[in-house]
């Protein structure tokens, strides 16, 4: 069943919708200050939007409807393409994990032959994983190392830190993204 939101007829309709992407972030909530309420008299009648500037953070911002700025079509296209690229890399990484997962297969023949099952066979990948999937995996491993209790209690002061390694991987990933964008742009 599809969800339906009903707005009282004496309220103005909102100009924006849930999930819409704006310059201030994605709209994750809305509230209406009616003119006959304390909030409406104090702050003015109208819609207020709850914005999530960064989906990886818990901080949210509240914006008056008049201050919400939509992304231009070019900005929205760039943002969506970056998300598609990110999730494509994540998908490739998960496919890589599936392909490299050891798979054992045991078969038995007719008991009339009294043969033991064949030895398990390990499956290998058909094509090598992408560099992006290795970078993503390395980022995950570095994060797990930095949060591991043994590492946290270790009084280790190297010249290069785990954060330095994470930054280097981010730079490498950015370089790959720029190279991919240049290739795509060149093929247009």
C-alpha cells in the first residue's frame, strides 16, 4: 500500500518533498508552523525543513522554506553520478568478496561403487578485482585496525600513522575518479 500524507486545506502546500537534494543537504523532515500557534506567531507561518547535510553524520539543520536552495541540474547530475560511482565500487567490492570466498563442493557417486566423496575444490576468481575494490577493502581494514582494542592501548608513535595511510588511499581513489571522469569526458 502506498503511503499518503494529507495536509489540511487551510495550510500552504510545501514547496519541497522528502528526499529532495538541496544545497543545504537532503530533506529528511518537514514541520509546519500554523499562523494560529505560538511557533507560527513567534517565527512566522510556513514550512520548515529538516536537512541532512552529510548522511554520514548525525547533525541536521533546520531551514525556512524561503532559504532552501535547490541544486542546479548540473550539480544534481554530478552528485548523483558520484553516488552511482561510489555504490558501483561498493558493489564490485562485494562481488569480489563473493568470488574470492572459498567454496567447497563435495559430490558422491552411487554407493554401489563404494567411493568416497571427491576432495573439496576451491573456487578462484575469473578476473582480477578492481583497484577501487582493493582501496575500499584497505580503508575498511585500516579503520578496523585503528579501532581495535589492542591498537588503541598500544603506545605506538610511528612517523606515518593509520590516518596518513587512509589519507593516501583517499588521494589514490580521487586520482582514479579523476582519471575515470577524464576518460568519460573524452569519449563524449
